[in-house]
C-alpha cells in the first residue's frame, strides 16, 4: 500500500489539499495499477515562518519545531 507524505505550508485551503490528494492518488494509481482505496496521502502542515527561519539557520535546536498537525486523506 503506497503511503505518500507531503510537507504542506499551513494556511492552504482544504479544497487545495483535496485537489492535490486526488491528483497524487490518481498518478500513483496509474503508475502502480493499484486502486485509489489502496493509496494513502498524508499532509504534514508546516508553519511557513518557522520553516523560513530554519532554512536560514536561525533555528538550530533539533526537535524544537512544533508541527501544526497531520491530516490523512484516503480515497
């Protein structure tokens, strides 16, 4: 069973997430021949400002980043 993990900037609309999940699921289904019900797409919401700071090297402590949440979609 494919499990696709997507790091996603927080604040995107649920409609955009749903559209991405459907397109990713469809692409994986076409390539693997599996049914959509066998494919998991998981979004991990990332705080955009904290992500920018991390990339600039301002946030160096490992494990200090708090995740905004994880959402799972299954078709």
